[in-house]
C-alpha cells in the first residue's frame, strides 16, 4: 500500500539567478550557506549546512559545466519546506539530463569528473531531476532535500 501523500509547506525561499560561470557556481554555495545561517535554528545546524553546501556546489558546477547555454544564467533556489531544506538548481539545457537517482555511477579513479552526483546521491535524503519543457524556458531542475535533524525537547 502506498503511503498517504504528505503536505509540503514552503516557509522561506532564497531564489537567485547567477551567471553560468565558475564564479557563479562558487557564489551559489556562499549564498546558500549565508542564507541558512541567517534563517538560524535547525537550518543552521552544522550537519545541515555541510550537506547543503556540498550539494549546492555540485549541482551549480554541473549547471555551469553541463547545462550551460551561452548568454543564459542558471537559477539557485533554497527553500525551507516541512522538515527539510530543499535545494533546486535550474539550467537552460534540456538535452543533457543527468541520470536519475539510483542510476548514478561513480567515475573511475583517473577520471576528471563523475563524482558530483555521487556526492549528491550520498548526502541528500531525496533528489530528482525535473524537466522544464516550455517553449520560452526550456531546461531542467535538479532538486535535492536534506532532512532537518530531529531534536527531542528535554
């Protein structure tokens, strides 16, 4: 039997378009970490920030390296949803889709790349690839979520 659908409430969101350059990817990571610190509470827990930082860095680097269309930016979105932090990185190249969760294979020891989605797969509690197939805004979004640590009250 399938689990009943859960309601997801988005309480806060950072959305930023960034240049599809290595500098833009680096800025994405810094923005995400700064925003989690600003939101505070369980969102600023070291384990959450560490995971989100790596996930944003890898997804932004992939958007710049594999999803770049000259003259088009990528978008970073970090949201607080029910029980987790959601990271979304959207690029404008629909043709090159990353493998789906469960289909990620690590690169060889001498390969230059192939480790980004392995890290996302290991650190995210859930992730998926979504198509954005409208004529005026083609592309894809990679969405990953990191669950917040559960802390019991004393």
